[in-house]
């Protein structure tokens, strides 16, 4: 049995898996395994009530989905509101992608004008254009200071929702749109919250970000949060090439 053990709750894995978002869980599992850390993954699925103590988790993960999927699970998610709020208050790490990001805010109004209530953990809200073709789509690069120093995060965005009222953005947009079309900032963050539009999956392209999540989860439990180095030479080469392409293209415009 590993001395260092973490628990992750994967919410709605069968519904919220846009652009391979469940790959974020696989990346966390792999990077934990390489350090001898046991990561136990549990699932919360729609219309399958459970009595799990969300505060007993170390990481809660919610992936992305389209408007239809968000409407499907909205009622079930609201039923989890108190448990998610208690987990957040106790310092459980929240990693939320796209639809998950939107649903942590006050509300999401879709392109048909239907308002889907959010959990209201944070002050921001999201509204989509009534023109369904009006979307923010493409590769995106964001510079965040969440890791204690500037770190460039790369991903893929595809969202019609425009998110406003964000007090503490995840980062500064270097390429792409962000929270709003041609915006300057992207996502929302706190020390133990990352909420972002970046798909891809996010963590496969940004290994240092994955390690940040693991380290903070260990720290909360009072465990040794030191992580040994992993051979990320392929990831680093990929990142270098993508930054060269995307940021050079933007600079040339």
C-alpha cells in the first residue's frame, strides 16, 4: 500500500467527455503512478444517487459538454450543490473544464435563451449568442502565474458561451479568445481551483499543471508534496513546436 494516497471524484464521466476531457484523469493517474502515489478514482453519475462524502475527496473533476449535456445533468448537479460547496470550503481541489467551468458560476444562458442555473460558487456568469455559429474555436495559449512563476498553458477552445464577471482569471491570453471573443483573460482560478475552457485534454499538453494539482492535493492532506522529476522530453518538444507555430503566427498578423 502506498504511503501517499489521493482520491479523485470524476463527475459524469459518461456525459462530460468533450474532446477527450477524461484524458485529464488518465494523466493524473499516470503521473501519480510514476511517483509511487496511489490515486483512487470514484465516479458520480447522473441519476445514480450516492452518499459519498465529497469532502473526503482530494480532487473533484468535471469535464466539458455541449448545451444538451449540460441541460441533462443540471438538476442532478444542483442536488450535489451542498456537498460540492462543503468540499470546496474544506480545500478539495476543483478542476473544471468548459461546461464544468460554466456550471460553477451563477448561471449559463444557452443559445436558445434557456437559463441553466449554476452552483453559484463563484460570481461569474455565462451567456451564449443566439447565433449558434458565433463560437470561439481554435488553439489557445494562456500564460498563468498560478504555479508561482509564469507558465504557458496550451489547449483547444470551442465555446459559444461568453463568460463575464471573472475576478481572478486563470491567465492572460497570448493566442486565442478566452472568456469572451478576442478577450484578454481566460478561465477562473484560486489556489485550489482551476476552471478553464481549455480542452485537449488540458493536462496532457501541460504536465507542470498536472503536477501542480497533485502537489496541492498532497499538501492539503499533510503529505509530502515533493514530486520527483518525470521524463517529459516528448511533452516539452511538443510544447516548444506548438508555441513556435501559434505565437509566431499571432505576432505576424
